[in-house]
């Protein structure tokens, strides 16, 4: 007997996996073990399988025990095997199956063994109304096993070798039966095959009681019948099919020639279904040329394409099936499996009788010159697993971005191969271009002493290729480095302009040889290695830090951990960038913080820094080492390969590198053209697609551009003198693609905003009209998101450009002018606002006409500005004029008219016409809910306005209900820190104040003031109104000192921002004076507080500076600190201007307490 292999030291020494679905199947396989390895070797962390380890026919084998039957269980188990035993070359699914009674002219009987030539998933297809349609044979057949297995199956299909195999199976089967008596041959009389259409059901025989279900129809049977034996049901002998092999077999004698298990090789059907129908069995078998049915093979094949299904026939897959033959069939399958393993060579077997030549070494880099490899352990193991797959020629591609460390990892593979494989020759070929490839091939040929190299006109490449393809060349590893050019290493693209000839035909093929390809191109990787590719990403941060430490002469500078991590983040943990950074730090003796600061300089300075050359012993002398230039070769290859991809690369370099929407790219000739171009950029590692993200574009996926690639691309465009041209193209495309800025399109324009910001910040195309159009769109977006100051800043930039550049009749200029006025009004800068809007209104009427949409919008904004400054009559007049004109031009239900109506309702509230205001606001709420949705900002504003009207009318319960609803929706839809959410909270706190619910009012008002101060500033008018409200609440709580401090700050802020002549500036000091007098009286113990507090209703004659048309909530004139104060600004108007940052104008009514009306007058 041949000696057993040495005890395995690791799981990598196992090449054979056996998978069994049932314990009885595994029992028989274990009986075939020549030796069992009991010492534990563990398993992968994620692996949930249970294993038995041992030796069969000099092979180390791992037996995986499945927890249940079927494809799902098999897939899970196979995945675990793949995780733990990474060197598996062959997988065998061993067990029992249902047989098709006839294999052509040969009979298949119970106990025969079926070996898969091909697996067919017969339950894979489409369900139509008229029935189930399976896929074609080409589609539903799983991939073939390796050439070695196919050759062995072909050999066993000959009568001579099949007979020898069957004899060996019988020998092994007898050995199993000695160990497991339950696997004894059941006898030919128990092998009963009924006609396919004859069901296993109750029959009307003398000993059987009638069964209603079974007698109801020829096609029906009861559930109990499936659990009973044929003799108990009365299945008739006359329906049995006669079998020639069985009639010759000797009862209980498997050693006779006719009773022994026979071997059948053919197509096996696999599905997640237990087949128990003779008619379906024959139909499916005819359609797909099947000889057996089983349930696990497809699940294993998903992970091990080089696998075989070996199953013993235990039934005929009909309704008469039972478990009587399962043990014998499982034993026959296990015996066959051992016979197969004896046919497969072991690592100790010699492949060639011819003595191979000695191993050779051709590498351009010395190991001593290379820095120690950091990390990448998983990638290294994956490469080693894919290479040197015994018995077949293996090709593996290492794919990754330029500078990510592919060549260094390939070098590590080469050096790590030398020790365990001393007979393996290792050759390194630079595959950058044809000349480098020919140079290295010639050197390798001379090293191997290839005959004919010295002859005149010899084709060196073909001679070397032929020599390495011979088995006499022995074991070898060919590393093809930098095979980046698809013109040389992939299928020729008919549209490509490059005329280079392919070098693929000069790659050798030998089952003792392996090829490792490093490439930046996914197209090359896929073409050369198929699915056997390993993708190399940027390093992990910890590994990158360790690499930097190894490279530095003074590693102590890394003690500044924050700067170190920031630097690595900026460099994207790209190994080449880290090497360059280390070279700079060593040369200049600088700190990490200084280098990080240099990388935050203007773009031109950063490019200059990253363009500095440096020495790297692990790269070719002719290579472009600096980050700023290392990808130039790839850029030029993309230009030749796909012009649209090159254009997209240039276009994207003008944008932000994150979340680039596909809808933003310029259209190609077709959608396929766009998808192909983006796939090329992804293939080179320049782009990464978001396959699943919280941020999404409704029109397609998002892409990230590698940060350093973006920088290098811009450097390339500058060298080509095309950066300005591409920046202009980007502006034009951005303006064309940018959606109309509405709430409904916010998902899209919020994606576009970062790219627009980057584009507008660029130095190129400063005077391009599209730049200022884009800035105007950005301002509207900022306005919608509540960033009013930023929006004004952008519009001021645009107007400063438009004023001298564009004519007075230019519609874009007029639009910028009135929008700037609108936004200034929202900030309380009324004088400037009136100036801009008046100018826009005049120019619009002159250039476009009184009834032009822009003129109407200007009138609405003008009316709003008047009302914000308490000029109610003027505001009402111009608003009505605008509404009247707008109804004719735009229609009464247009959003512009609704915004104007909302502003008119505010005027009605201020002038005591609450009924008219409520009617308008109620109509607006209903319309907005119906046409814009309950959660649209316009709907929420309308609801908040109506709530405020209810409050002014004293309908506090209704006001509270509506305010609570608005608060809930705004916080959920707009977010807890959106200005609109603060507006809603402010309105609710005023309602609570009126209801004497001071604790609740104080809690909300304090929160509102804190958030408005933080986000809007302490002097913003909305912050002041929160300040005033909280001051009144504190006063009512008896916290007079705190109230005075808040009111004093409110007075000072209004004086600075509104001026001394503004009505609010005049009224607040009066309140402050009264409170200070009250405090002084309390300090002097002059009288109780409630006897000196001034009444909120003082004589009319005391009011001398309040506009005569201002009335209180009850229709009377108000005065002193409790008078009806006019609203602070609210920006509404056309759809793109009406938003939440400015809230609802009606919220700025005066703070008063109803119970104060009964207090004693001063």
C-alpha cells in the first residue's frame, strides 16, 4: 500500500472537498477514509460548517456535512468550504439520487452509480400562463469541469475502462459493507419499476377499504398513500416493467457481473424539487437528455466549477419511491468516489517522464532594494491561491489604479514563490509597450537557451512562447507587469485609432505554468484572466501609516497623529503618493503638518509639489514617478480607446470629486455610449460607482472621481492647454442640466450644488455669462435652504458683473435685480431692497411691458416690502395691482398669485380685517394641500399664517392645533435646524404665551432663540423677535432682571441694524423704560408689581409716532410696548423665492397678554 501523506500542517494542503447532504451518505464516505486526521486545523471565522478530515487514495480530503438537503444548503456549505479551505481544486458531491430507468440502450437499475458529465437546472426558466418554459440547454447547463476531469470521463466512457472501474467500485463496496452492514444489497426482487403513469395509491382490492380521494380521479391520491408500501396499497404486479439485468441478477449477490453496480456518465438534472412523478420524470429527461435527478449539485457548482456529482440510484423518481435502497446506493456512490480519486494524480506524482530543466530567475528588482510589504495579506493569499492550480494553466490578473502597489505585490508573489517551489522558474516581463515586451522576452529566451534565437529573421517572441509551452520547460511563473494598453492586451476595438498589433498570441500555455498580469485596465484584466482577477484598492489607514513610518528617516514625526491621519486622507492612502511624501519629508527634513499645509495650497502649487520627481527602487527608471504625471499614459490610452470616456474624464475634473450624477454628464450619441464611456473610467479605477447609497440621483447612478486623479487630469489639461475650454464646456453643461429650482426638484439640485460651487470657484472663465447664470441659480437654492445671507452675497456678485456688462433691458439682469431686492428685504435691509426692486420694476415695465411676468413679480415684491415697513395702504394697493395683472397673464391659481394673496392676507391681519385674511388663508391652505401636497413648504407656510390669524382672533385652541401640526411636519421634512422649523416653534410658543402656559412657552422660546442665534446671528430680525418674546415670558414669570437684559439687547440690536427712525427701534425703548422703572420701584419697595405695571391699553393721544392705520387684534388703535407692531420681513413672491428661511410675516405681531387688559393703569 502506498504511504499516506504527511499530516497536514494547514488547511491549504487540502485539494479535495467532498460534500454530503445526508448523514447516511457521509457515513459511507467516512468508511472509505484510509486515514482520519483528528488534529484540529480550525476554520474561517464566518464558516459555520462541520468537517471531517482524512486521506483517500493518498489525497488529503475534507468532508463537509450539510445541515439539510437542497441547493440553498449546498450553496451555504460550499461557500464555507471556499472560505476555510482556499486550495480546493476538486469538489465531489457524493450521495443518492433518483434515476431515469433507461440510459439510451442501457438499463439503469437501483444501486447503479451516476457521474455528472453536465448539470442541467431544469427548474430554471419562465412561468407563462400556458405553462412553464425552461431555458435552452446552452443557458441552463452549468459550466464544464476542467480538461483533466473531462478527459477522465471520456476514458471511462470506453467499455474497457468502464468495466475496470466497475470492478474496482465493487471491491470498495464490499469493504464498506463489512464496516456498515446496513449497506447490504437489498436484492433484485425489491427493485420494482412501475409504468410511468401508474400512480402509487389505494387500489380497489379485497383487503383494502375504499379510499374516496384515490378513487375520485385517476390523477388523484390521498396523502396517506405516499407513506405506505406498494403491497399495502395493492399496487399490481401486472404494471411492473420487466428489466433484463434484474432477471439475470442473483439474489443478494452483488459480486455477480449482472448484479454489480454499473457506472453511467451523462447529464444530471438538478433542482430544488423532490421529483415523485414518473410521467414528469420521463418528460423532463427527454427534453434535456437526463439520466438522473438530484438537488445539491448546482449549489456546489456556484463555488467550485471543477466539481463532479457522484450519486447512487436509490429510486426511480416516481410516486412509488421509498428509502429501502438509500444505504446501498450511498455506499455505491462512496465506492465510486474512491475509485475516481485513485485516477486523479497526487502532488507526488510526476507529470513528465522527461527531466525538466533547472529553474531560472529573471527579475529587474533586487529584494534587498525593496521596502518591506505592509498589509495586503488577503490579496497576497488570493493571488497565491489562483496561481499554480495543479493540472491546468492558470492566469490571474491584479487590477488597480496606477500607483496603488500592483507591481510591488507581484514582486512579493515572486519572492515568496522561490522557497516553497525551488524548481519553479520565475520570469518578469515589462508589458508597457511592444519594445519592452520584446526586450524582456529575448533576455528570457537567452537565459533558457531557446534554440533558433540567434538565427537571422527569427521571431523571438514566438520561439520563447513555444519553448515555455512545452512540458520540458518545467514549472514556471510569468509575471506580465503593466499590461495597461488594451490595444496590445485585449480584443481589438474596431473604432480604435491605434494600429498596434496584439501581443496576446505570444503568451505561453502549459499546465505547469502560471501567468500573473498587473494592469490598470479592467478590459485587459477581464480579457486575459476572465473571472480570476484580484482587485487592489487603496491601503487601509493603519497599513498606510505603517508604510509611511517604514519609509521615513525620522519616524518620530508621526507622533502628530492628527496631522498624520489628515495627510493620509488627503493622499487617499495611495502607496505611490505615500512614497513621494516620504521622499519629500526625508529630503527637506520637514514635519507632517508642514507637508499637509502645502497640500492645501492653491491648485497650481499643489500640482507643482506633486510633480517633483523622486527615486523609487521598486519602479522602472523610465517610469513617471510623480503623482501629477503617473497617469498620463493611461489618459492617452483612454483617448485612443474611447473618445467619450476621455471627454468625461476632462469634464469631471472641473467638478467636485464626490457624488457626480450621471445626468450631469454631456449626452453621448446613445445611452449605451454613455454607459460604455463611464465603464472605461471605472475600469481604470478613475471613477467609482455608488451601487447603493443614501444619496441618489433619480436619473441614474452617482460616481466618485479619485481625488488625486482629478488633480492629475487638471494638470494634463493645463499641459494640453485645454483646461479653459473644458471649464467653459462644464459651465454650459451645468447651466443646461441644472433643474428649475423648486421644492419638487430639491433632490436633484442639492446634488448639483457642490459641483456648481467648485466650478464657480475656478479661476477659469471668470467673465463667462454662464458662470453668472449658475451663480444666480445657486443663490435661489441657498434661499430655499434658509441660507439668506449667502444667497444675497452671490446675487451681489452677479449684479456687480451684470450692471456694466448687460443692457438695461436684459431680462436676466432685471431678474437678478428684483431677486436681490427681495432677499435683502428678508434680511431687514429695506432701503437697499426698495432701491433694487424699484429699479427692476421700472426697467421691466420699460423693456418688457407692464403685464410681463417679471413686472408682476416686481410689483408683488414691492407690495411686500411696503407692508414689511408698516406702509399697509401702499402695500395693499400695489399687491392688488399685481394680483389683478397676474390673474390675466398667469391665471388666478398660479403660484405667483397665491404668494401675492398670502402677502395681502398679512396686510389684512395688520389692519384688523381678520375675516378677509382668514378667508384668503383658508383657501390657500386647501389649494396648496390639494396641488402641492401636505408637506410642501408653501402648504406649511399657509397653515402657519392661518394659525397666527386664529391666535390674533383669540381662537387659541385652533391656533395651537394647527401650530403643533406644522411643527411636527417641519421638523421631519425640513430638519430640526432649518429656519422654517424655528418659525413654526416660535409661532407655537406665542400661542402658549397667550394661553398662560409659561413653562412650555419658555422652553420652546429659549430653544428657538438659541438656534436662531447660532445659525442666523444675534442681530438677525428673527433672532430679535425670539429675544423679545422670551423677554416678555421671563417678565410674566417674575424674572424681571433677565427680561430687562434681553430687552436691552433687543433695543441695541435694532438700533444698529434698523436705525433710530424705524418704528421697532422707537417702540422697544419704551417697553424697556417701563420695565426699568418697575425694577427700580421693586428695588425701593415702593409698591407691589401689579399696581405699577402700565396697562397695555393707554390713551390714544399718547400714540404719536405709530402709523395711523395700524390697529390691534380687536380693531382698535394700539400704543406703547403692547401696540400692534408690523411684521418683520417675509420673502415670498414667485415660486423660486417663497421659502422658509424668513418665516411668516404674521409671526412678528406685538407681544401682549390678554390678562394685562384688566390691570391697573399707570
